[in-house]
C-alpha cells in the first residue's frame, strides 16, 4: 500500500471513526508524512494504530492521540503554540499544518537535531522552531502563547506554563502517575483555572524541574 493510501486509511479508520470531525486537524493529519519521522525499518508500521519507539524513553504518539491533542488546543491559523517534548517532531509538524506557528522544546539534544532536519526537509522550518532545553520552564522568549501542549507525562502542572498563556490560552497535558495519566485541558474562567478531562493516556515521563526528578 502506498504511504498516501495508508495515511487516508489512518485518518478514516482511526480518527474519523472515533468521532473526531475537526476538518483542520483531519487535513493536517492527511498532509504530514508520518513515515518521515520514524526509521526506515518502521515504515511499514508508520500508519498503524499505536505509538512507535523513537529512542530510549521516547515514543511518537498514536496517530489518534496526536489528532485529539491537536483538536484540544483549538488552534486557528496563525495561533502561537508551544510544545514541550519535540521527540520526532511529528506532533509539531501536525500543529504547523493545522495553521499554528510552533515553538517546540526538547530535552535531548540529539532528538532536537534530528527533528530540525526532518522538519526542514518538509519545508516546515519557517513554521516550527525547535529549541533545546527543559521545557517545564516553558520558553519565555516566545510568550505569550495561545496554546501549550506537553507531550510527556507530568506529575504536576508546571506553573511557568500557565504564566506563559494569553488570557484565553489553553494548556493541554497528560497529568498523573508515571505509567498512566489523564489528558487535561486548562483554561481561565471567572473563578480561576477550569480543568477538563479528555481521557486516559500513557506517555513517557516528563523530566526537568517540574517533571519526574529521578528520571
Ligand atoms: N511529541 C513527540 C513525542 C514526545 S515523546 C512526537 O511527536 O514525536 C516525549 C518527549 O519529551 C521525549 O522526546 C523527551 O525527551 C521529551 N522531554 C521529556 N521531558 C522534557 C522536558 N522537561 N523538556 C523538554 N522535553 C522533554
């Protein structure tokens, strides 16, 4: 099966079939060549309904989870988005194809380098900036952001991220235990921070100051 056909099936059978209808997100998922973000021995599985390993302690999330998180951020064209945990760069590419201007921060320099290369080869370098560092402190130089996405499991809400949102900004993150989290969306309301629970999920541990200290 061609990659294009595999991608069409992925969107229809894994994403639309689960009830996600946001056209901007579906179009972005159709555009981004997921196989470009994995090693060639994983090309056959690139469009399958599960996460894929991209190195020790890192995975590229299941396609549906990427789509769900992208939709949860409620981006519109030109939205400024911060991602914590670049990994392969796939999620950042999907955000960019959905119209966002993306800053993404990665703890592991070798992964950041690799992601920069792939994103450049897809002509996305002008819409995605990959930064090295601990993203639990956010990336103040680019703040405020319309939306912030954490793609590693957090034991607590990193406070600096809330401070880097616009007044109507959204923070989406997997929050909870090391092995199992809940995807949470936070935004301001009249009383403070409103929390919505978007479902159970399983991410690799977030490291850094507001992450899991023993990792
Ligand atoms: N979004 C990625 C997958 C993320 S896997 C993709 O689309 O491929 C989680 C990533 O978060 C890993 O690459 C890990 O190194 C990174 N990470 C963990 N803690 C971090 C931190 N404090 N700051 C930045 N990146 C972090």
